[in-house]
C-alpha cells in the first residue's frame, strides 16, 4: 500500500489587521493615503511621538537619553566574564576575537585572567588550571585600544584576575601605560572616595583589580609566613567544587595550600616596591574583606571599592541581606560572576543581581540562551551605550535610612497592554522545509515579563496552523509593580505535536523604553543576531 503526501507551501498574503485599517481610515479621512498633516496627527495621537513629526517616527531609541553625570555606581554596566574565551571554560582557545566582538556589541567591562608564561618573563591571558590555550596580554590590550569605543564613547573597565609576581606586575604597568597612554584613567589619590561619572570618563580605559599588597604573602600572628590563598584570592570558584554554606570571604579558600605554594615561592625575595607603578594605575580597587556577609557589605564612609561574589553567594546574600546589598551598591560596585561548574559557558538569571543594584552582572558573552537574551534586552536601553541608569527607587534613602527592599511586594504602578497582531518574514529567512517537511509552519507567540518576582509571567497565543504569515490578533495585559526593572520577553515557536517545538525567533525589550502605538518588532536568532526579515506587528499601550 502506497501513501502519498502532498507538500503545501503556498504563502498566503495576510491583510492588515482591523485596528490598523481602522486607524488608517480615521486619519486618512477615507482617502487612499495620508497627507503630511494627517500623518503628523497619527504619530502624535496614536504613536505617542510628542514632536509629531515624520522625522520623529524614523527615530528608534538609539541615542543616549539618560543622565550620565552620576557616579559609576549609579549605573548597570554591560559586563563580560572571562572575555578572552572562544568557547567552553575548560578547553577552548583564548583569543582577542571574542573581546573585539563584545566591545562592538557595547560591552563595557572586559575581564582578563593574567598569568606568567612558561619562562616567567612575559604575561599570558588564559583560564588558569584548565586546558585553555593562552593568548599574549599585549595582543588583547592592543585590540581593546582599537575597538574600545567603536560602539560607545563611555569608559571601558578592564578587570584583571591577577596571578603575577611583583616583577611581572611592573611589566604589566608598563604595557598598560605604553598601550593606552592618555586614554588610561589614573586616579589622583590612592583610593577614590567616590567614583567619577561615565560622562567624566568618556573615551577612558579604567583598570580594576586588587592592589598588589593584597597579593603578597600574609604573615601569621606568630610571625611565620603563610601560604593562605587568602593572600591571592581569585574571583573564580575552583572548578568542580560547589561552596554550600560558605561566607563570602571563605568561598575562595577551597584551593589547598599545595595548589598555590609554587606560585608564592617567587615572592620570597621580591620587593613590593617593584609593583608601585602597577598599583598607581588601579582606579577601582577590588577586594574581599574578612568576615561574614554583613561585614563584607559594610559601606565605608571614606572610600569606595568593588566586591566580587559568585552567583550562589549572591542568592544566599539576597535571602537575608537584600537591603544591605542595595545599600552597598548605592555607593560601591558589586560584580557577580558565574559559578565554577558552568563549564559550557552558560549563564545565570541576571534579574537577581539587577534587583539588588548589582552594577556588573558578569556574563559569558560567547554563550547564549534565555539569560543572555535578557542581558541583550537590558542593554538596548539608553541607546545601547553599555551604561543604564539605575532606577531612582534603588538609589533613594528614606528618612530612617530605609532603602528599596527587593522582597517587598509593591502596589501596581503601571499596566502594559500588548496586542500581538501578526508575524511575517519567515518564508524569506528560512527554507520551505525548515519547520515542517510537508506543510507551512504552525507558529505561536509567547509574550511575558522578566522583572521582580511579582511581575514575572509568560503567556502565549494559540498556534496558527499552516501559515507562513500567522495572524493571531490576541491581547495580553501585564500589571507591573516595578516597571523600571521590567523586560518584555517575546518568543515565537513552531508547534510540533510529535517533537520539541521549533524555535523561530526572539527579542527582549526594556519596558521603560517601549513607545505606545502600533510597532513592527524585529526578531533575532538564538545568539541574538537580528534575522533579516522576520517581524511581528504589535501594539503597546500603558494604563
């Protein structure tokens, strides 16, 4: 018995949605086209463009529009983790290529792990104690200089994960000075009392690491030398170990003394004075004070600093010290990095950090997935310049010293209404058989909010069967308690009864930057690269 399947790939042309036709007819006053004045009225009354001119309609939010004169600690900053890795965390190549790519995307914080080379006379960038192949530090620095400001004029911070002797630290200081010259921001005092603003630091390179003295061997109380890893602690968790109930300062003590005794051997006969020039170039001091989380998050009146915590330590701190985190990040910089077991360069939920005011939510920029889509979405804000002003509610201090509490459920401040009209462009960007071998795809759209827990939700349309240009015409309502931190998530999938639904595009948009009215929304692929033709027609309204 022979069964034949007929392939149906006809692309049907969808007409304009009823709302769009109605709006056009109203403003065209029954005509076949709008006059300039009619279009101006449409832009003003429907699209919410205050100027109401055609030029306003052509503008996307692609320009910096937030106040850039506040201290650096008042901004979320686009931050990379292990920025030199081309792939996984254990065996991929180290290269300047991912650094260049990140800078072109608008990333403003680049992390370099610096180690002595095999002959101890030069500096390499690599992920220590792994099989990653090294790249020369000088090559990375030259690429940073060339591409630092290709996407944004605002400062680039280089966070150094330092594993060097004082002699090599002095060599790095010379490399930095010779490579960047006047671009390098050199603080006038040993420790800043307040961070400068992004505006003051335009076109500047900023170095952030621990001052050299914190890397030297510590002396124990009885005067003998100690090989404690505390003297040279690292931002990274040790591979394969998951700290459970560690305090922040204990977390990096998972390495055994034998692991680091060889590294510290070279310190015996070297003088810290060799690294004085290196210390002078460190503008943002990093460090982990001793004690529990309460002590670690103490705000010092006369100086500012950067603190690094792993994603698990942040989650632990958020449980019982949420307001301490918010208070700390009002003045100081907090950096969160992925846990050590993310071998495949995956990422974590960034909203936990942002809710608590974390400026540097460090991501493996070579990875991709939903967490990365949120990161891309957040930094589309403010013209994609890599700096997004934190909401006032996170910076305010009440009369009794109270600050924003991320756990507190607030009243609804704003409601976002979304209508998903239709989608188009897949038949231009994909092969006819990409989604289904025998018929046009069955697309459905998911829309939702990422934000504080009270605002998080995901909804979806019904699948539209056998149609390359699906018309859904479905409306969704999202009450928002903290719209300032809300991101609109949009995904399209192709329904497959027998297998996992196929991915068909996504985007993530900051709710604070959404303009009301009827909008064509372009979608991107899994890696965040924009698809050529795929668009959704949507309407946004705020109540």
